[in-house]
């Protein structure tokens, strides 16, 4: 159903900022490397439906998701010539569907190979598989012991199974304190490649780098990178940002740009007398005569309740502090110090307004949420649009 009424908040994606991030990352990884845009978790909250076509306009043709239901969503909005890869869960009953739709998927243990083979035979199309190998994250991935057997299986059934990729995922590439672990993982990955060579069957593409590795560990960039957080304009961690600053010999560099702005508008304005309580309970008592603006959204719309009495929004380019508790569908902010505010005025919840900005990080510092966690919790129902 297409909704016609206006939603209580909206998200804008800035295409020029995305293009900038893409150029920056591509420069880091070099020519001839496939850029796979990781759009799991509703494109890290940016909204698959809006984000994927925008990325395609900027030239992206490969998308990675965590599950078959996310793949289905990408499929419904993407171009015919775009590739989709499932890195995580795909139930056995959905494998024929994936093969039929030319969707690539990870095979993360030996037992999935015969299942993929049966599905490929049933559909009458070749399955494009990526063998994910266990290198030290102990999450998903084929064990070393099973690997030679898997390669023999692939050789024997090459009419039905394409050995498209060999991959692994780092457990914690954003932190240099994990370097010893990352080195071990990379070394083990190379051993898997050696086994391929020995068995005389090699993957079409090799890929292990996520954002942090793609930006800061050049030797982990093989034929493809799987980039999530960085394409949305976030440095994976301070470590990775400082690594970049050293590389370019600068004290700061706004090389990555946030593409995301979250907005709403003022629902109502009221005066509150000194001594009155604002909202539920007694969480906020007016210490003086105040002017309050009412926001038409709350924690059920993705605005964290932990920001009660702590967060801020932007109105007329000025910070307006939250007063009282975040309710399910409402919260209030203090605008006593901001002149010329009217009902219906635009409010920025995350992003820039005039010379002021509210970052996801300022948000997450108080809530203890990870950037990714905060973004991925933004309800899918919030409408997303692209702006230049
Ligand atoms: C999420 C994910 C990525 C992308 O990670 P970022 O740090 O956001 O770039 C890459 N590979 C796999 C397997 C993932 O699950």
C-alpha cells in the first residue's frame, strides 16, 4: 500500500555526499577491484528501497546483504545488471529461489554444498557460490579439515556449481589492538588459497576486506571489497581515521561525508510557567518561564528514550535541549532562547542545519548504542528521499 499521508519524520540521503565517499574509497582500494555495497540492516538504516537505486546511479553494481529476505528487497528495487550476494542466512527452501534469481550466496559449511547442488539441478541453472572459510572469527565459515573435500566436490560438480568466490570476514578489523588476530586470520586465508592452487581449482574472485580493512590494510584488498559503514560516511573507528590522517599527513580531513539527515517539524508550541512539570512524571520541572516546542515522534519512531533530558535537536540552526522524557510518540524541547520559531518549522534530529550539526556519535555517546546499532534501529516506515 502506498501511503499518502505525511509521516512524523523523514530521512534525506545526499547523493553528492555518497558519490564523494565512493570516490574516496575507490581511490584507496585502487582500480580493478569490485566494490560491493553492504546494504544489510536496511542499508544501515538508510533504507534499501531508496539507497540501492541511488547507489546504482553512482555506478555501484554489487550489493551484499545478510539474509535472503534482504536480498528479496534489493532484488525488487535494483537494476537487472546488478549483482546481489547473501552473506548470511538463507534457508534451504529458499536456495532454489536464489539460484533462479542469479543471487550469489555464501556456503559456510560443507553440508550446504550437496544442498546447493540439488537446488541447482532442480532449477536447471548454475549456483553462484562463495565459499566462506573459518580463519579465526569462529562465527561462520568452512573448517580447514572440510575444505579439500569441498574443493573436490566443486570440481566434480562444476556443471552445476560455480566456485565464484573465496572469502572470510575479520573479527574486529576496526581496532589496531586486534592486529595480531587479523594477521593470523589473513595468514590462514592465504593457506586456503594455497590449497586451492594445489587442488587445481581456484575461485573467480577473492574477498576478505570490510570498510576498516579496505581503508587501512591494503594487502587485504583482493578482487572485491565488502564495504558497509564507510560508504555511509562513517569512519569505522578512530584508529582507522588516524591511520588515514597519517597517510595524508593532515591534522583533520573530512574525506568521508555523512549522507543522512533525519528531520521532523514542530507540532505545537506552548509557554510553561516556572515550577510546572513537563511531560510524564516529574522528570523535568521548569526553573523559569519557558517556551517549549512539541516534536511529533518518540521512542516508537526510533528516537532513543535514553536521550530523555539529555539530547538536543536543531531549530533555526540552534540547539534546543530535550526537556522531560521521550514518550512513545512525542517529546518536548526548550526553545526559550531561540527567536522566531513557528509551528511547522523544520527540525533536524540528526544532521546539519545552518552552522550547527548533530552527529550520530553525539547521539550514541549518551545512549551507549553503537553507530550501526542506532542507525539500523531506525524504523523502515520512515520515508527516505534522495536530495542532490
Ligand atoms: C557487515 C559485513 C561487512 C561490512 O562491514 P563494514 O565494517 O560495515 O564495512 C562485510 N562483510 C561481512 C561478512 C559483513 O557481515
